[in-house]
């Protein structure tokens, strides 16, 4: 079965549950209706984003950053310093703080998830630590060292004297000034981070690995080429042994990589089960419909089913503001209708519009968008009655409906089948114009039957001759931004 993942902002979610139930809700006493809701919606995995102890020094840095303060004001106009808990990606310790329920609360929450057939995903932030992590003073050699006064570094007192340490960074953007950059050229850094990873893995069923491509040997060497090496470079890729060591102990453990720059396939080869499909998101977000079709037809099926498809997450603009309602509907059906990991962000189903900085533990109350909520409710219910996400799949290649018509490039058609006497077609027209095409379903015995095709998201019903479909294809005509989920069964 292809996973359906739900990302929760742990701090905000528990705070809101506590207000709703008028008692302190922590991980150990989450109300049963939360689990029932996730089951009803069909989720298989839950990602608790922001579970670990954050860095006090990093919080102070955020409170003195004018750019961040402006973001806080825009997202939460009545924010106060008490709402700022610091970035969950500036980790001080891989331990659940008491305010969230502590380690015992996490253990209880995971056990209840597993009882309901759901699996728990937690964060692993391998590239850097928070400024106040104990290693900064006790084991500074684990970090990228710098000459004094270099840009995007900080000075700190350590057990062995003064040290200059680089801030963590993506080489295409300014450094994260609330973090300290670990040095993956060193074997001892790799060894201790593998140990940390194994400790996290013992408490969950999978990890979402933040900026996973930054640790690749070539990427790391290029990013930090101007900074001195303090030990011989490790000859190995970190991820190869790190993933293998966890999977030797927990064979079913899931590794998901946040990854960009066309390095997805590299990380899949190193052992990641799933990698972000940022290309698909960008094509949808910028209305590149022909490129969307080409992307999905050109990649290998194995790559596609190991990709993570999303319309939003805590790093991206909210889908309800990025897309019009019509664009949202068609893009949502497509991301649900593809193989791989389907990924939903908390608030997406309700049409939330505020992108909250991850440093905040409180978010504004937003009114539910009834049109978006109603669409998702219908979509989830419809998919539950099909083979989508748990059958055999194929991305079908549309053909021109007639020689002067090039609108076949506007379509994506995904076929699903889990039983010989039925199949499903996810059909989307990504363009803001009516479009037409032919496709030929890749179904054994297609020509031996008359078929009834019914749109589970609308009212349309048709009867089609299997011999004609096999010979000339199935004609499809969709309105602008059309989204249809056709369920095929033998005609009676």
C-alpha cells in the first residue's frame, strides 16, 4: 500500500487540544477521537514535526532577528515572546520535553498509534545542531571550524578554549544563524550521528531527514571547501551505513528525505525509501502543465513510487493561497492519485491560509474554507472505494484527439487496478482551457467486456465498448482544470 502521511505541528496541535478540552493535553493523553479521525481519513503515517527539545540560545537568536519578528507579526499579529519556542530544526537534545509529555508520553502515543494500525514519523536533523547543543562546548571538534571573524560563523567558549564554528547552511542561501554546522568530513562526527539516529529509530517507525542531500560527500566537500579540515575525510557516504544499521535492527523502518537539486535518485540508491518530489510541486505551483506530464511520464515507475507528493508543508506556501480553488482541486486529485507517498499538511484539508513560522508554538484561529473541506471530504471518501494507492499503477500516455489539437499535453492520466473485473482512472486537465485526448487503458482483457465508467467525484456515467477502447483508445474531454476519478466495472 502506498503511504498517506499527515504532518502535525506538535506544539501548536497539543496547545489547541488543551484549549479545546480545557485540560492539559500531552502526547500521553491525546483524546481517542484524534486517532479515530486519522483512521477515517485513511492516513497510514503521522509525522510529529517539532517533537525534540529546542535550543534556548537559538530562541534568543530568533527573538533578536528583525526579519523573523516581521514574519511572526504577519502570521500572528498578537504574538508575544512566550509564543516563541525556537526552531524545531535547532535541536538541543533528541529528547521529548516535559511540556509535550516527555519520553513516556511519546512511548504511549506511539503505542496507541500502532494499535490503530498507524505508524509514527519523527524528525532527524543531521546537518546541524542548535547553537546551545552541549557538543558546541564539550566536543567542538565535531563541527566545522573557522578562522576568526569569517562571515556566517560564531565564536564560543569551549572546554579547550575559544573556537569559531560555522553556522549550518544550504549553500544557495544565507546560513541559519541559530545553528552550528556538523562536520561530516570527520569519521567521528559520522559515528556519533549514526548513534543518535539509532536512538531516534528505537522510538518511532520512521524518520523525515531534514535537508538530507547536504550530507552527500560531494555536496558537503563543495559547500565547505574554504573551511579547514580538522581530520582526514571519511571515505564513506554517511547515509549508506546509517540507513543500513537501522534497518538491520528494524527492517520495516521508513526513511524519508527532504531533498532538492536533482539528487533524489542518489538518495534512493543510498537506501532512502521515499524522497521529496519538489519538481512536481514546482510544476503545479507555476502552472507548467506540459512539464508536469513530461516529468511523470519520463521518470521510472520505481522512482515515482518512491517519491513524496505534496501541495504544501511547513516550508511551502499554503495550498489555499498558492492555488485557486479550481487549481487546488485538480492538483489535490493528482497528488492523491499518484503512486508513492501522498503527503498532507495539517490545515490543508480545511483550507488554512496562514503559513506559520516554525519558531512559534501558537497559530491564529482560521475559519474553515467549506468549499475546500467539502472537496477533500468527498475525495477521501471516493478514493477509499477504489484501487488508488493500493493496486497496480501505470501512468498512461495521452494522445492527440485530432491532428490540430495539442491539448493532450494538458492531461495526466493514472491507471490503478487491484481486481481483474474493475479498474480506476485518475484524470486531470491541468490547463485553464477545455482539453481533449485519447488514452488506451493497459488492462488485460479490456476488449472482452463492455464497461461502465462512473465519475466518483461528479455525476457522469458512460458505457464504453472494450474492443473499441483497445483499438482506438478512450476519448476524454475535460473542462478547464477538470478533475475526474473514473471507476470502471463490467456493464450489466
